[in-house]
């Protein structure tokens, strides 16, 4: 499927805007901004927290150890990195990989909102607490991880950040289980019966009419 030329141009302009951005203090310490990576018509968008050391150097998201682990988890579950779009809540690396601050997240929010609108993914997978709270403020990741939720026309799927599994191996079984569930969700979404109506999804999504 070819990407609409208007969408391609708009995303390209948006990436250039992000690369020049000075809206928050993170521009002072970055090597380069990391807008995102992947097909502009991706069915699935992954949203992490912020670029790390390697991402800041290379200008691409999830290229370090956490990225390698993410690739492995995708492949194990029938998903391919080259088919998904990957970005972060903030596009520039916080110094010493500290957590992004609320004003930095707020300054950067508009870029993510525009990426979502233009790419229009069917499924958004949030990686870690910050990305999840962008969409479900106040929710607890330890309670909602691995459960698909519908918000508007999209399915959201919160997962722990792959870095959690790297630094604390006790989280790996949980991460692997959530990626298994994600692979199942995508397979079901691709079934012809699920193509026409999201009603099909009510068979297996969590009913979350009230967000925490
Ligand atoms: Fe701009 Fe976002 Fe980078 Fe801050 S983190 S300078 S808002 S692109």
C-alpha cells in the first residue's frame, strides 16, 4: 500500500521541524533529535520514553540494547521491526538518561499527536510508564500492562519498557508474556472477520469505559 503523498510530505516536514526544535531545554544537551522510524502507513506504532545514548548519536529510536531486545520480542511473536513505526514521548535525550520532566513532555506532546494523526495506526503500543500515562493519566502500569484498551478508533496496548527486562531479568517473563498477547491481538485484528468492525474486538478487549 503506498502512502498518500500529502501524508508523506507532512511527516517529512514534521521530522525536519523536530530536528530543529528548541522548544524545551533538552535541545541544549542533545546530539540530535530522534523523530521516529518506520513506515508512514504502519498499522502498529510503538511509543517509548525518550532517546538514550545510542539513539542520540544515531538519530534513530531503539537502536541500543533495549532496541535489540525489542526486535527479539517482536520477531518471536510474528512481528517485524520494519513493519512498525517507533517513536518516543520526548524526541531528545534527557541528560544522563534521567526521566523526562513534565514540562519537557508537554513541550513535545504536539509532535507525537501529529505523528499519530498522520500515520493513523490501528494499534498503539506504549512502552513503559511515561508513554502509558500520556494516554491514560493516573493508570498504574503494573495493573494495566498486557491488556488492550480501546480509545476512540484505536486499540492501545500498554507494555513495560524493554529496558526493564534488560536491567532486571525478573521482568522478562512478564514482558515476553505481554508480547505474546500483542502478537495474538495483531493476528486477530488481521482476521477478515475483524476487518470490518471493531465490535469484534469487544470479544477480547478489556472493558475500560472509565479510565483511572
Ligand atoms: Fe523539542 Fe521535544 Fe526536543 Fe524538547 S524534546 S527540544 S520539545 S523535540
